[in-house]
C-alpha cells in the first residue's frame, strides 16, 4: 500500500509530502496517523535542522476526504471523540515540532489544510493558492484548528472567516498573516530553498529555544514568563552554540553550528 505521507531526508533538510494527489491530499485517518508519526520522529532526529511541508499534485491540502467524512456519519459520539483526538494530536505535534517548519503552499488549502498552514513557522504560497475555513458549509466548525488559526490571523479575521466559510485569496492570506510570503508559481521552489538556506545559517538549538519561548509566552503568567526569559538567555549565552555564535560575530566570521537540539 502506498504511503499517504512520504519522507525525504537529505540532511540537514527533511521534506514531508502529503501524498494523496488524486484527492488533493485530503485528510483521512491514515494520513492523519502517518503525518503525526512523521513529525513525532523528528523530535529526536538531530540530523534534521529544517523541515519542509508540502503537498503532491495540484494542491497543498483540500481538507477532509469525502470517504472519511462518510464514515463519520455513522460514528457514535465516542467514536467521533476519538477521531477528533487523533486530529488534535496531529496538529499539536506539528505545532510543537522543535525544528523550523517551512510550508510550501499551492492550490487548495481548505479547512484542515488551512490549519496546516497555520502551524507552519514560515508559509510561502503562490498567487493561485486558495484558502477557506469552510466547515460551516457542512454544518460543522473549525474546532480543532481554531487555537492555531486564532494565534496566526487574530480574532477579528477569524470571526469573519469562520462564520462565512468563504474562500479567500493568497493576497488576503498574506494580509491577515496566514502566510508570510507570496511568490509567482515558477519561483516557489527557489523561494522555499532560499528560506531553508537562511534558516540553516542559524543556531539549531537557538531556533528550537525560540519556538519554545513563543509557546511559553502564550501559556505562562507574566512573572513566570519573565523569569523564563532571564534564565533561557543566560543558559544560551554560556552554551556551546551561544559561545560559538558570539565569538564568530566578534571575529567577523560565520559561526560553525553543530546539529539540532
């Protein structure tokens, strides 16, 4: 059986591809499980310093698969809870990936597909890309992805887009902060590569620490977060990576960073 997610490791880069092009990489239970497993494996993969998330074929991810949704119609409440937990675990795993995640976005990014865009650290799209939080069109809501989308685009934008379910352009996605860069289709791969190469110049442990700091900022009380910021910068200044970075700056040379955290 073909994998719904393919993994290409060319250290220090790992490319993870949603591989259901015949259905525009729509979610089903297998893709959810395989994507979760792929990102869980990256936690302890010191050879990987940057992850690229992309979709095969004409789209990034068109949301939920029709056959998968057909099964849901006959699920009990308990079965739906378990299914939703699996989906929530997938998004949480991607969101907490210690490596920088670069999204290569083209075609449709609908529903949960737009949720995947929201958990990318840097999302790069083409002008033809289309986005939507279209769950209300089906009598549902974008519940599991809501925490990540709200952080990305803000309450006001989410309020309009969650309720209308309307499709919106890549230009709008850029304006509201769902994506970070917009490039012509023929330049998409070059722009992704440029972002990846820029990330590879940074301290891998520092990038991991920066991501964790941002997560802490959303959850810790002010005093605890303040104490954390003081402790973390002190720790990093005396770390091997921090010492190398400071010395390289003072000596006007490029730092020689090792593997990831």
